[in-house]
């Protein structure tokens, strides 16, 4: 799991419905944000559809932190 000293970026993933992605290999990729970027925009959404999101921080060795949902 990455710590503050080796943080490289974050994956933002989306899933249809009320259950967010539980792993960094699940869901639809919204953005792969490399440090020091801090924003992302989700496009292609459908009105009246429920989406859930998860953010996975990672380090240079692709070690992923537990999702923030």
C-alpha cells in the first residue's frame, strides 16, 4: 500500500448502481491522475442513472491502497 512518501497517483473508477468498484481492476476508468494533478472530469454519463465511485491511490510499483468510496 502506498504511503505519503511514495504516492504516485490515483485511479478514479465508476460503476453503474449503488456498489462502487472494490478493486482497481473493476468498473469504468474515469481518470488516472498522476501527482501533482488534483482534478478529473467524468464524461459520458446518462441522466437518471445512479453511479458509484472509488478512488485507489498507488505508488510507482503499482501497489494500490484500499479504495476510498
